C-alpha cells in the first residue's frame, strides 16, 4: 500500500508538471471549464429571480445540491480519468501496454493519470458553491455533520467510479462506449443537478436504480436539509449512500474481472 501511495504522488507530480508546462494555457482551460459548468447555474439563478423556488427549493439549497455534483466529479476525475476514457485505451492499443506491466491492471489505470485541469475547474466551482450555500441553508454544523459530509463526498466519487468501471468492462465486448456514456452518464448528470422530486417517476427510477445519481447528491443533501419533498421516499435512503457506493463498486469490480477474460486486442 505504501508503494502504491508513493506511485500515486509520483504520477500526480508528473501530471501536474505536464499540465502546467504552459501555465497560461492551463489557467485558460481551467477557467473555461469553470465557466462552462457555471453557465447552467447562472441560467438557473436568473430563472429563480422570477420563480423564487423550484419545488420549494430556494437558490441556496439548490447551490448546496449542485456543489455535491461538482465536488465529487472534481475528485473523481483525479482517480478515474482512465476509466472515463477507457474505450480510447482499447482502440489505440494502450491497454496492451498496461497488461504487460508488473502491477494490477486497475491499479495502473487509477494511478496513471488525472485530468487535473477539469478537476480544478469542477472542484473549484463545487467548493465555491459549498462555501456560498453551506451557512445559508440552516445546517447546524458540528464534527459529526462534517464527518458525514466527507463520507458522502467519498461515496459520490465511488458511485461515479463504479459507473465508469461498468462502462469500461462493457468496452471489452463492444470497444466503443461513448454513446452509452452520453446517454447513461452525461445526460443523467444533467437531470441530477436538480431535485429528484421534480421529475416523472420514470426518471426518478433511473436516477435511483440504474445510474444512482440520487445517492450522489439528492439523498445526501436531504440528510442535511430535510426538505418537504423527501416525504415521497423512505427516510432510510438518506443514510445509505456509503453502502450504495461500496456495493455498487463491488458489483462493478466483479463485472470488470469477469469481462476481462473476454478482452481481445484491437491491434495498433
């Protein structure tokens, strides 16, 4: 484990040096990512100037909900970038290089790289949203609440990592999975930034049982906010995000191990 941690920091140092070799370009990219993601929030804010709330969620509560999506993705992209782009690894033959190295395959994929610019862009936005909203939504912060917040952030990262690990395993069969990721991750992520209760039951079911974004931000946020729309769901779902993250990752890892035996190189 000590060796793996030292390798992670070595890769991180190398990746940061590479990304920031041209500092101005790196800063512009970070700022562009930040503005791209902030655009939706600005649009929502302008809409709320007229409508005040969305299903009784005010602007500060929505910002708190949004912050979980951006913070968890900012961390996710540090550890799971290779899984996000795994179909490219197979198409270009890069996974063959990983297979001949004396390290676990998944360990190498986690260690080998991070999209630091996207991580800084999303993470910075998430942190700003959290700082702006956390003291305005009526949360009585104490040590226990702070610890649980950290736990649900880790759970959100794990859930998204598990989703992309499943996509990566599917790549062993069909190689190209970008369309699947577009439908089942990126589009669902757009739904997930708003309260789950505003959607039709079909969309709610997808966000709970298929791509469980509800356990990344909505149910954890309800633990802190206790909004009235939580009455539509059993109370215990507010507490199980860590369990969902662990169980989903175990399922995803098992599927990955099973699917690995069917991998065939695409050549170069």
